C-alpha cells in the first residue's frame, strides 16, 4: 500500500507540474516578445529643421532680421523643439519648461558646456573657465562662491558706500544712464574684488575694456572666435591690458601680504589668492587674473545693463504706475528705517525686487544658453510629440523666447512686475525652468543674490534722491552681441530731491 501511495503521488502533482511549466514558458515568451519589440521599436524622429538656404542655413535671415525674429518665427512655425542650421552647424532649440529639464539638469557626461563654450577663452584668458577641465572649473567656481559670501564682503555696506558716486551729479542735469551705471557697477565690482586698489583714474579704463570684451563677444564669435575682425582685435587688446592691470595688482598684493591674510584684507582678491584646490595646490597668478576678469565679465555687463533697463522701464511713460509704487515703497521704508540700508531692509523692497525681476524676464542679459549633447536624449512636448536629439548636437535654450511664453506669462510683452505675486521669492505657475534669467539646475548663476542686491541698492538710492525723466526714446536691444544690452545712449534728465526720513 505504501508503494501504491507513492505511485499515486506523481499523478496528484501532475496538473500542478503542467500549470507551472505552462506559466514559465508563457513568461519566457512574453519577455522575448517585449525584448524583440523594444529592439524593433523605432526611436523618435529628430526635431524638425527650419527652412534655410543651402550651405548657409539661416545665416541670410539672421543678418536681415536678427536672432530674436529668426528663433521666434521658427518657434511659431514648428513648436517647442526645432533645429536651425547655421553654416556647418545644427542647433536644436528647446523652448519651454516641458522640454528643458535635461538641458538644465543633465549630467556633464550627458550634456555639457565645454564643447560649445571654447569661444569664450579669448575673453576670459588662459587657466580659467573653459580653458580648464570641468573639475578644475568647478573648484574655481567654489572659490568665487566662497569669496562672495556676504559676511566676508559686508556687501551691502560696501555697495551702499559707493553711492557717493552720484555726488558728482549736480542739482539737475542730463546724463547717459547707461554709461553712468556701467561706471558705477565697475566701481562697486572693483571695490568688492580688489579693495581700493583700482583707483579712480583706472576706473574709466577698466570699464572701457570690459565694454570692449563684451562687444568682442559677437554672434559670429561663437562660430569663429579668432576671425580677424575689428571687434575681436579690440577684445584681444582689452584682455591683454586688463591682464596687465590685474597682474600688477595681484603681485603687489602678494608682496604686501606674503602669508594668508584674509583676516587683514577682506576682499575677493585675497580670497582667490588664498584659495587652495582639493589637492592642496595654490592658485597661480595667471589663474587669479583670469578669475578676476571672469568675475568682472560675468557680473559687470549683466548687472549694469539690468540696471539701465530697470531705469528705461520705470521711466517709460506707460509705466508711471509702477514707478509711483516703487517710489512710495522707498518712502515707507525710509520712514521706518531712516537711512539704514542692510540685507534686512533690502528684503522689504519687494516692489523694487519685482520691478527688477520683470526687467530680467523681458531683457535677460544672456540671450540664450548653449550645451553640447554628449549622448542622445529624448524630449516630449506638452502636445505629446517625442523627438530624439542626437549625440553631438548643439542644443540651445533661448531665454528671450522662453521668458515670454504666453501660456506661462499672461500678456507676455507687457511690463507687469506684479505678475510675480506679493512677496520676494514667490513664483509664477509654469513649473521649474519657466523663468530662466539666471539659468537653473546644474549651472545656475552663483551671482544672483549679489546682482539683485547691487541693483536694488542703486535704484533705491536713485528713487530716494532724484526725480527722473527719460528724454531719449525707449532703447532698442543690441542683438549683435552674445550678451545683448540697451543699444545707444539712454538719456535721463534728473532733479535732485530731498526725501524726509519722517515722510
Ligand atoms: C543680472 C545679473 C546676472 C545675470 C542675469 C546672470 C545670468 C547668468 C546665467 C543665465 C547663467 C547660466 C549660464 C548657463 O547655464 O550656461 C549664469 C551663470 C553664472 N554666473 Fe551669472 N548672472 C548675473 C550676475 C552674475 C554675477 C554678479 C556673478 C558673480 C561674479 C555671476 C557669476 C556666474 C557664474 C560663475 C556662473 C556659472 C555657474 C556654473 O556654470 O555653475 N553672475 N549667470
């Protein structure tokens, strides 16, 4: 009976064995089917390409209409992902937050700045920025970041002290606001960077050379950084002269303070001289000079053109209401705090903050940001279309279009600071990367807080002390350069006023 029972056992298990066998075989077949369909699934198409002339691509349209119109037309025609051919290079544009996350957040090994930023080396000089590898560059940015920490620079006080610049203005008069702010911002940046070493007589020279550096970074520079055109020759002369001026300052400083002296001298120069790479290596003189030029370049033109646009917008007749709100805010703050101006007081200037933020939306100093796709990647538009951006492609985020999308910013062409809500830091409903004046993600600007602080200190001073009127037409934008600013002079008539602290 025992033997019979043993013989019965397999008969009982038989259906179970069959069930398991059938399940395993069907799982294996299903997996093979999935793998096969994955292999044969077609990858999404490449982005559509804008019409252009053979060999030249969009170059003729670019020369005739300027970059803003070319990109805007292509965007209107083809949607948020499209490719533009410019001579030998194809550039894929990604417009809007839905398709931009990889651009801003992708790893360096996937999407990088290096290959598309070599054109900046004649401007920044050797040993820094895109002349060095990624790791060294990150370390140099860390030196910047450390050097800019507010406690170290007592920034607001330093910047506010420099408002004495306006003492040279008379009781009333007419000035070119653009030139005035260019010089003032250079003065402030030089003081923060070098202490008092850049004397007044050098100031105009440094400001002029910085303008020549910006003017020498043209759209053609991206493709041909060494093309022998006058703007490039002026750029090279300006860089050489700035190198000389700053080298003298660095060697004089090193001679005066041979040992680490941050406790004696509290400016950025000393921080950069004293900085050490992770392997313990000290910064060289060439690197310090390059970092100084880069810091000035990154912060000077961006801030002075934002300051000028703020004036142009607030002083435009159509924006009398916004001007009035900004003046009233200064009166309230003056009544509450008297002439005290520090970080806390600046935080209360949310009307002014929004005025500047809205200026940066409409006039971002960086027209577009560039990357190089080290690996192909797929983007999906809000309409559900998918495109594969191929490996090796230049990719662009056009801030000028990005910040004027009607589904994110209602009535986008209108200067409307109140769209940003009642408090500083409140944001528009458009998702991450819908407001990108300072970039975002991995390469977000490290100077944003400093830039706002500086522009707010300047405009707080101007609104408190002067009645102003713009007497030239609202400025056009100079689209010829990579960092476009107001074109020509921005003439402003002023009358000095006295605002009472008890007002
Ligand atoms: C209104 C003023 C400014 C604007 C609009 C501005 C804008 C930007 C933008 C759009 C980027 C991103 C670049 C990219 O993703 O390719 C950036 C990066 C950067 N900015 Fe600014 N900037 C301003 C002021 C400053 C100042 C005052 C400094 C200080 C020296 C500064 C230092 C930098 C640095 C070092 C980076 C590179 C960050 C990185 O790659 O990790 N910027 N800025």
